[in-house]
C-alpha cells in the first residue's frame, strides 16, 4: 500500500551505520554501552531512588550485562538508541540517556534517562538529554516525548528546563512498585508548533502553564495515587532524578 507522505527518518541511518558518540561540549560524552558497564548498571538499578521511579531492579552483573546487550541491539534493529553517559576526564559512568519506541516514518521517539547516584546534583541529565535532543532533530525526528509520575517533580523540572512542554496528564498510566501513578506527558516538536498546523502557540514551560492557566494548576494540585501511597516519598531527589518510564523498556 503506497504511503501519502515520505518517511522522516531513514532506517538505514541505524541499520547500516555505527552508533555515534555525542559530546555535550561541557565534560560529558554519550557513548554506546559495553559489557564492561554492567557493574555500574547493577549499582544504579539497586539504588532506592532509581527503583522509586522504575519498575525493575537488577539482581546480578550477568542480568545487567543482558540488559546492555538488548540496549545495544536496538540501534542496529532501528528501534532505539541507548547511550551510556560518561565523564570525559575520568571515563566514569554517570548516567543513561536513550531514545526508544522509534516510529521512523513519523519521526517520533520517547526519551528515557537516569543519573547514577554518585553523580547527582551535577545536572547530568539536562546536559545529556539536551545533546540527545539536538542530535535527534538533526537526523530528522519531528517529535520527542517523555513521561514521568506526577509525583516526580524533579523530572518535571528537567523536562520544562529542556523545552519539553507539558501536554497533559495520563490518568493511572504508569504502574510502579507502590501501584498505579498518574503520568505527566511532555513533548518537544522540531521548530516548535508551526502556525496553521498546530496553532500559533510556542512551547511553554511547566511554570508558565501553571501561572497562566489557573484551572490547570488547580487540577494538578489534587491528590494522586502517589500522594495516597507515598512509599519512598522521603527519598531525597534532585534535578537528575530518572523519569517514570526510563526503566520500563528493560
């Protein structure tokens, strides 16, 4: 059946080329995962704050190595792109940044990320995701989205800081260890919203939306499942806290 539109991202970019190394320009590298990263991945997924927003934990280095193999395989299959985030100076693994659930014809993908416990407070996630986002739009993606629990306010701040506009709340859409969470949906579109296609509005940060739309702020002040079941709510977090769906593709 012939398509009426051309595909935005060629599958050959992934199936016939090696995954690139991305430099943030400020001390971090996004590089392909290797089997040697397994101990650090195991340590990250046994961290309570990462477990708070993800759905799985690793039990062994072998299991972490299996995850890495699957992450690496998504590139050549043309279905995802997963990077290890490392420090340029030391080579130390400090996080993960990924695009998953590719829809190449429509140029769409979902962003996922986490920051290693020892690297929190250094803006690792904003720096890595900003670089990933720039790369994705340069190769032809049109829309990138991310989602997180409404209780994960640090992840909401990361999204807003990076220009991922808050589009709304998906009710009871994320199953976590303590039950179902409402999920915020954020997205960025290449070149914003063109007039005549999606209206004249430009991307707005979460803070701007809350200030300009009282009904929105009132709606998001209501208790959520996470408020009613605050398992882990006393954990300290920062702007590099992982997003709610970051571990669901393991």
